[in-house]
């Protein structure tokens, strides 16, 4: 059985990384090297420092986000958020493909929001050498994302939607919908 081999130019993962993210290297260094110092800090001082740090590193912000200890936000140069944004413990947001979050959005514990995926369709390359496919995520105003939810790249969650705990969102969610399951599907409407 023949194994796919990486093209010569793709064999060095550091060169690939530098080529892909060269415009964001300073932001990534600041995020990685200084973010850890405030990520787990408890109490009001921790909340204030995480809020200030995020406002410095993200693409656009309004208000002061409430970021609980242990949340892990990466590639924040692609993150925009509105007022009254709250992120609970253990949340992971990867904004490399762009994540836009509206006003009054709550994200529950251990939820994951990703805006990129691996290009697994290049069968002539090993998985480790495949590039990322960017897929922006849009979360409109007044959304509640429950605990342990996964929001996949390329989706839009409509205004007023509720995502039930443990759901995997792979498609757009209509406004005022309550969705749940794997993959997430409409359960009812908040307007009912």
C-alpha cells in the first residue's frame, strides 16, 4: 500500500506556520506568552485583566466582556464581540477564520467555537500537512450557547437562539430557535 508523501515545500511545519500566519505573529506571541498569566487568575482582578487583555488583542470589541477563569481564546485577531459578552469556564474559541459575536451573548462551560477546519480532502498529503480551511462564524445578539456545545465553522446563529447543552451546531440556526442534539436540529421556537 503506497502512503501519500508531502510535497517538498510542505515538509517543514514551522515554515508552513510562518507563511500562513506571518501577518499575525505579533498577536499570536502576545496572546500565547502573556495570555496564560491572566487566563486562570481568580477573583475580580482576574475578570478585569482578562477583559482588558481581550480588548487589546481582539479585532473589535464593545463593552467589557465577562471572561471566567480557564476560558481559552485563540487567534483573537479574528474575534469581534458586542456588549454584555459572557464566556464561562473551559470555553475554547478559535477565531482564526473569523468569529463575530453580537450583544448579550452567553457561552456556557466547556463550549467550543471553531472558525477553521483541516482540509481533509487532499488525499495526496498526510493529514498533518493539510492546510486549514477558514469558515467564519456569526453569532447574533441575545444568544445562549449551553454547556459542552460545539459550534462548527461556517455557521450563523440567529438572534435570540438557544443552543441546548451538548449540541453540535453544523448548520445555520434560525432566529429565536431552540436547537439541540447531534447534529443540532430545531426543537421549538422561543416565540411559541
